[in-house]
């Protein structure tokens, strides 16, 4: 989609559809909406008075002007109550409007920038949120359908209209960032939505290599033999039941020397059957998405490179399958991790922490200022936080606070759970240094505590996205059924506002 920011008045801008906005409870619209209302002889005000337009968040009303404005259609989108308004409302409203425009079969539209006036949001942030919400709301995954039930005409152009010329440069920067980040999220959604017979570890590694070529990144792929030489017994143990060879993907973005190093580690089980500790068949098809953490890391590297962020970013993605076979890891087996610690595997379906253990240890080789991992790690996190909030566990209060703030701004909220040392008692083994499960109590926490044993002294945060990587019932217009692409917007917000570790 072509996205531009242009200076002008909303009422005089020629377009197929002009999107304006309204707060809930406002009787007489102001700003650009007020100017359009006046040019239309008070039609919007009349509909407010009659109760046909209420301004509720995501409410969309299409008007067909009879002169007065240059637009062929005026679309009024509700912003909700002003006291509850923020960046997430901008995304929500923008997404609702974009979906309505698509349903009308239009290929272009113009919009005011919600929130940059009376909403009190900085112009750059408002433009970014608007573009994110618009693009993400139009996402579909239909590439494997031979017949699309409701084919749609793609929207080719969006114009952001702003009367104040002084705001234009900031809005242009925000719109560009929003488009890059939203396109990255869409890329991640595509990766996660693909079935496991198409996206194998080798295919995922190939996509990482292609991305690296396109963006000038470094990409190294460690093969099984390399992992054996290094002593990655935990990752190799998980992989041994599958006919698909494991890959350890290392992506590096480094625009200049001397920049702080951040390591991002993403679990990438391209299919997780549970292994010998086999999962129930219900919903097992969604385990094609057990690589959502690794996909998100690829998405962040892509967006960071496009935006030229001032970091040395290292993405480490352990990619494998977890399958039952005569060669598979068995309950009771003991593996030796890259760190040298031995692990008793009591449950082969607790495999994510095994592959991450070796990947986190490997991340330490880069001496990072911080390590953040993303993983569809535990059903316990879904029980605790549902499908709304990502679990956050961290050994560093400052890093955790930064991620919490980034979650609020990006709309990908996180909730911190404790890592008290007493939880480690649940992971004690009679025959090895650690057990890979700690029983039912505090399952999300004990999984994170297990990971903490492999990060050394580096500031570290763990994001459990088991509940947020997928949605069967989209709660917001900019979500779609299936993969959410969670983690990209959160981490990009954190990186762009980096305050040090």
C-alpha cells in the first residue's frame, strides 16, 4: 500500500472516502470533523443529535455528501470516550475504518490522524498507530485456498491529511515506522500460519537466509554436526525423534561498530507433537505455530534493519520438530546442555525450555547488554493470563519495567510474574542437575526459572506468548483469526526507546 502524508484541509481533499472521527458523548464535533460537518450543513451533528452516531469505539458510519466537501464519501469512526483514549484506540478505530472501506470495494482513501489534536497524542505516535491499525486490519491468509469465498479488492493508497504543516515531518516519520512494523507483523503472521509440512526447520532457515541477503544482515545456520561439536545436547535431544534435521539460525544486524548488543532468542518448534509425551489430538494442528517466538525474532530483525536502529541485534532461533519415533527422547532420559548442566527429561512435551537452554547459553557468547527470549512455552501461562496478556518473567527490574511500558504503548501488554528462588526447589532432580518440569503449581514460573539457569549474569527477560500468539476470536479489528504476530510491536517499541540495561 502506498502511504503518504499531505498538508491540507479535510473538507477540500478529493478522495473516494474521507475518514473523520468522533469521541463518544460529544454533541458538537470540533477540529477536522467539525470543519467537515460545517461544510456538509451539519449532517454529522444532526446524526449525533438523533443518536445515529454515538462515537463508540470502532463504530463506523458512511455518509454520502451532496456537495460541500470534495470527498465522495465521509466515514465517521468512533474513538470511544475521551478519558479512555490512547494509542490502542487509534489502532482500533483505524482498523475498523479500513475494514469498512475494503468492504465498499474502494482502492484508496484519505484520513485525518486520530488523536493528534484533541486526543493529545504526539503526531508521530498517532500516525504510527493509525497506519499499524489500518494495515493489520486488512491482513488475510488465503494463499492455499483455490476459491476465496469473499474476494476483496486490495486498498492501494492511503493518505493522511493534516492541516498544520508543522506536524507533517513527524507524521511522515510515524507513518513510515508504522508501515514497516505492520508489514513485519504481517510477515510473522504468514510464517506462523503456514503448515508444518511447508515450513520445516530447513525452510525457516532458508527464509532467514533470504531475508539476510535482502537486508544486508549476517546469517549463519548451524547444522546437526555443528551442534554436536558444540555440545548442544538439549536441543539435539528434542530433535532426535524427527526426520527433519534441526537448525540453529543466527541472524545479525549491525549497522555500525561499537553499538550495544541485544540478543533476541526465539523458540522455533516448527511442529510440536509433544514427542513420546504425546499431546491430545484436539488443537494439535495449532502446534504448527510453536515457532511463533522464532518468527517474531525474524520480524524484529527485519523491522530494525529497515528502520536502521542503532543496535547490534543478534537473533538466535533454535528450529526443530518434536516428534515421537523409535529414536525420540524418552521420559527419564538425561541430556547434557551446552552450559554443561545435565537435565533429566521427565516430560518430552516440555521441550521448548530444552531448546531454549542451549540457545540462551549460546547468546552469552555475544556478551549482550540484554537478552530477551520469546516462546510459546507453557499452557500454564494461558491458564493464568488467558489470550490477552503475555507473561513476563525477568531477572532484571529495569529491563522488566521497560518491557512493561513498551507493552502499554504498543498494545501488546505484558504481566510480570515472580521468579523467587524457592520455585527452583520444584526443578530438583535426584539424578541430574535439573529436571525439565516442576509439577503443576506455578508452571509458567518454573519454566522461566528453568531458563534462568542458562543465561548467566546478563540482564534477561522471558516472554511467554503461549496465550497470545494465536486467536480464534479476534477481539480487535486489527487482529485476524490465526496468528497474531505478537512480540514484534512490543520489542520494536522497547528498542526504539532503549534506555540501557
